[in-house]
């Protein structure tokens, strides 16, 4: 267990008294794989997955990201098995708006029936009466934000919130226009988009959300299915006596105070390494070199499956 680790300070969700440590954990990697179907079925080592979750929480992680379409259902069921009854202060964020095809594909699931069913699936599989954070996952394009109105699905989530099934609403894979549209319908506490050292389309968006006190939760913080590789990152890591993944996380935590990181791993050793990144000091000149990575060709193909 990583003891006494500073988890990068805390962030209070807007309009709420819920605070989370900025270093969190993303649970998607806990599901299995079946040939070309990723995030599918149970993992090879269920006990190992349970150990990762328990160690994360014992080390102070109090923000876990999940979805019932991971597995499907598998990741939430493992979270419940590992952590129920949940410790006070743990915030589990989930996502609705997608479902899985039998071929492992990611399909829009944004009708009233699908969204309501997904909220109830999450409640049942996590064994909760109310979900802390539910992100509406936009699906106009599976791999990147694309314009289109999210009024209808967000209205359904706002109704479920009014019924007491959801505490906070967030958005995922969205454009600034969709965020503005959503905020006219319901308070939005967080935005979860693809962002990392090499993929920085949301730089201006992050600054705008920071001004409004809204959390930005980058998915694929380490590059996702194709972990980040860059000469600059490796050089920075060797200067700082750290690993490239630790430097990539430390850079994110320094980028903006509203960034909450949720690195995903199925490995206890990687979990420990990632948590230690919260305490890594990165001198200004190294940050400047890292800031330049996205402008170089060092940025690496990043496969996107969700
Ligand atoms: N909203 C969305 O559309 C969306 C999309 C994707 C993901 N997410 C969420 O974001 C979370 C994070 O994304 P992600 O898990 O896909 O990608 P990620 O955190 O960028 O990277 C995970 C990958 O990096 C490896 N890894 C982790 N720590 C490492 C370390 N210290 N050294 C070397 N390799 C390491 C993992 O393998 P090992 O298991 O071997 O460590 C895994 O292959 C997910 O868990 C999920 O909750 C959301």
C-alpha cells in the first residue's frame, strides 16, 4: 500500500459539499477482453482486480470512475464485491448513454428507456440507492466530441436527479456548445473528455471550466489503449527519477487545479506507481518541455475504442 501519499489535494464538486482527492482511479481496465472485444467479460484475475480496488481506496483514493457498459456490468460488479459497504466519502462516478453490441461495439443508448434502464442497472450492480455522479456520454461520434443537441437525454437525467436517483450530473465526450446547452437544463459538476500530454484539443475548454469551478476529468490520461510514448517524456522521466507514466500524470495535475485524474490500471504495481505521481515535483523548465510535446511529432497514435 502507498501510505501517507499526498493525492494532489482535493477538489470540491460545484454546488456540493463533496470533495474528492485529485488523484483518483479509473476502473475500465478491470474488465476482461475476448479476442477483439475489449473491455468485455470478466478479467482473467478477478481477485487481482479486487486487490487493486481495495488498495486504491486504502491508499486514500476516494474518486472512482466506472460505467455499467464496461464488461458490460462486470466492472461495477467487481467494485461492489471489492468495496461494499462503501467507505464514507467515496465518490463513484459512472456514465450512461452507451451500450454494447454483441460484437463488443459501443452503441448509442440515449433513449428515455435506455437511460432510465442504465441508471437502474448502475444502482443495482453497485448496490446503491443513489448514484454520486452520472456522466451523460455523448455518442454523436464514438471517438470524439461532435455537435448535436443533448437536450433530450439530459432532460431525462435531470428528471432522474429530481427523483433522487442521481446526486450530480456530468458530461462526457462533449463540445463547449453542448456543455452550454446542458448547463441551461441542469447543474453540471464535471466534464470527462479525451485529454493527455499529446492530445490537447480541450486546452481552452479546461480554462473556461476552471473559471466556473467545474471539474475536468481527462480520460485516456496515459494514452489509453496505446500508452503515451515520447522522447521528451522519457527524458523528463529520467531527469526526475520517475517513470514516463508518472510524469504524464504529474503534468496533468499541474496543468489546471480543476483537473481530476483517473488513470486506469489492472496492476497493483502500476497503481502504486501512479499514486506516487501525485507527489512528484516537476520544475518549470521540465513543464515547459512537456508543454511542447503536443506540438511535436512525438505524439503517438492513440487508439480509441470508446
Ligand atoms: N468517458 C469516456 O468515454 C471514457 C473513455 C475511456 C476511458 N474512460 C475512463 O477513463 C479511465 C482512464 O482511461 P484508460 O484506463 O482507458 O486509459 P489510461 O489511464 O490512459 O491508460 C490505461 C493503460 O495504461 C496502462 N498503465 C496504467 N498505469 C501504468 C503504468 N504506471 N505504467 C505502464 N502502463 C500503465 C494500463 O495497463 P495495466 O492495466 O497493465 O496497468 C492500460 O493499458 C478509464 O479507466 C475509464 O474509467 C472514459
